[in-house]
C-alpha cells in the first residue's frame, strides 16, 4: 500500500471512530477537555505504533491504546491530587471535589433515560465500565475486550454480568 | 452497511451520547486527527531498513566465509611460550621479586650466583 493510500485509510478509520473514542473517554475521565486530550494522545500513539498493522486489526488496537491513555490520565490525576492535597484529610478532599465538580453531563443535552443510563455507567467500577463500553457497546469479541483491558476472557464475562446486573438494578430502582 | 437500530437501552444511551458531540468538539476532534496524521507524514515508513539489513547480513556471511576459508594450518604459528608468559602475567605479582629485579639482572650480567655474594 502506498503512503498516500495508507494515510487515506488511516484518516477514514479515525474519522469513523473519533466520536466513539471521545464518548468512551468522556464516560471514563468525565471532563470534556480531558477527554479530548486523551483521544488526541490515543490517535498519535496509534498512528506511531500500529499504522503498519493490517487494517483489520486497527479497531481493537486503537481501543487498547485509548484505554491505556485513559488509565494514564487516571494515574496522573491520582498522583497530582495526592501531591496537591497531601496535607489535607482525604475524606474531606473527596467530599469537596464531589460537591464542586461540574456534572459530567452538564455539557450534554441528552434525553433523561439516556442520562440515567450514562450516569449509571459512570458510577460503575472501572473494569465493569470498560466491559460495557468495549464488549457490550462496541461489540468487540470477548478475546478482543480481554486484550484491550489486559485481563482474562473469563474476567470479561464476569465483569459484564455484574455490570449489566448493576445497571438494570439502578434503572429499576429509579423507575420504581 | 448501516447498523440496525437497537432496542437495548444501554446501547441506545451510548449511541445518543456519541451522536450528541457538539460542533466545537467535532472541530477539535478533526484537528486532533489531522495532527496525528501529519505526524505519520513526518515519519515515513523506514523502507531503507530492509536493504540495510540485507547488506549487513551479506557482510557478516562474507566475513565468516573468509575466516573459515583459511584453515587453522594456514595460520601463522605462534610461539607456545607466549601462553606461559600470559599465565605468569595473569598471576598475582610478587612485589619483592620486582624490587630485586635490578639486582638479579646485575648477577646475571656478571655470571654470578646469589650465593657467590
């Protein structure tokens, strides 16, 4: 494949997946500016490391890079918060942050039902959130999801079962 | 082929979440994509690596062949004492010996034994 043809394929691939990548990042990191940074870093790393891989492998590889960038973001946040608030009581700090942080969905005008589902997904533990995004929504195979999350296929199934149960339960309660 | 609409509330919510990206964010995502692709243009595929690897392999094979072509019998003979000297050099030096070296050299030059002194 010529350089031009490769670049056209990459452009087409990234254009088709950039909104999904942004949605995944936003569900995970919650702040739109952070989500944009994560997606840009993922695109750069993906092109640098995997552009010469067969295009049939690009999708799971791109999501794997994206998830790594999300994890890096969380690590940086934890480290920064630990450094910045090292003299404070951690419980108070968490409470302050929770009360001051803007709603993750404040920038998005989506339907109430969808809002509740997204909020429920955002409340899930990280790995349950990831299986919902990659296995359930993006319909990656169990093995591909396991590769993205760097866990075993058995754990993917377990997390998915727990996550769907939890979302159903949360939605059931809110409509009761 | 476009995806069929889903009745799964989780997928519906996530599809809606994805589709409601505002124009400003869309512009920034496009910019991010162009930046990433521009980087790909600056780092073209390293096609030169293949011929370079071939040349290196050929050079290694030629060198090995040249070494093997000359059998050990054709190699210049070495004085076996060189290895004995190496052993001596490798051993821990006796400092007293080196201190007396000048004296022993003088004895040798004058055909004398140490007991003659």
